[in-house]
C-alpha cells in the first residue's frame, strides 16, 4: 500500500509540473492582446498600437482566440472592435471543435450573436465609436 501511494503522489507531482511549465502557444504580445480581450479592457485595447503583425486570431493552449474569449465573457465592446478587423476569423475552432457560435449560444449572449451573424454574412456595420481602434483594416 505504501508503494502505491508513493507512486500516485509522484505521478500527481509530475502532472502538476508539466501543467505549470508547459509553454504557451502565444508570444508575449499575443498573450497581452488575448488577456485584454478576455477581460474586456477597453482602455488597454485602445492603447495598443496599430499593428498589422499582431496575430488577431492567435490561439491559447485550448485553441481559444481573443474573439472566442471576448464572446464567452460577454465583452460586446471588444467584440465590436475585433469585428472591425477583416483578419478576424469568426469560424476558427478550438481544440474541442467549438466556434464562437457555440460559446455564444451556450452563454446566451444574444446581442453578440447578432453582431457575429452580421459579420459572418458581411453585413456588420462599424460605428464611429469603434472604427479603426486596434489595427488598420485592410
């Protein structure tokens, strides 16, 4: 019995170490951008320089994009800003095969669903409040 508990403890410690020290798929700029979108930090997103090199569809270790987490967290203003960038991929899937449509439906964010559907059909209208805020639209 002692050997079993020791082996189990050792395995748990190894799993924890792997989880803590597993490298993020995101570089520092992407991590910052992703967190701003997740938190809905409008002030910070406005401070970001216009950067065409920033991967606006960057994915974390779970395959979630900044748009995905903004939708998940109900960050409607962030979603509006992101949809102003034509590089945003609305249909990008997570590692579990989920899209923004799935998470919006799960969390019942009807206003965000309306925006995403408009963007998906090409009918998204930008507003003066959010036009050209993060990145130059190509």
